[in-house]
C-alpha cells in the first residue's frame, strides 16, 4: 500500500466510483478537475465536493498533501486502483492517466454522489 493511501476501497465500491465519474463526464461541462495540481487548488479553495485518487501513483509521496487537505477542509475522498482507468472514466484519451480528480458539480448524478460519499465516509471511519 502506497504512503498516500489511508484505507482500501473494495472492488464493488470502486466500480460504483468509476460509473459515477463516467456519468458526470457524459454530462459535459467542467464538473471536475483532473490531475494532482488542479485537485490541490480546488481543495484549498474549498470548491471540491469529493476527491477520487488513484492508488498506483508513483511515487506515492506526491499525493500525500491531498488527503491532508481533504481532512482539514472536510472534503470526502476515496481511492481507486488504476490511474489509467480513472483518466479514461474522466474523459481523457485512452492511455492518458490521471492521479486524481476533484468533483465540483454533480448535476444529474446526485443519488450516485450520495452513495459514493457514504461509502467514502464509511471506509474512512467518519
């Protein structure tokens, strides 16, 4: 387990997260920010509603600030296994990974958002 990972996310929850990201991406517009630097910026501004991070980021130390900022700001966060699949679900070209995404708006996916946040809070022990 990498240093930036606080808890393990079961496969069924990860599938739910990927489907949620795909649904938001299909809505179009700027519903989320992609990449570590962009995620940190929106988290620090308090605009992020949820953060999704990939476990297989190398080196994992690069991601360490994100969970700390999320805890400080009360932003729920969750992990998925693969940054390539996360990038693809977020609408990036196939083979273009992303280490993290921050959900800013979730129009049309409010129920899925509630389920993902509930799972994230349960896994994090909140």
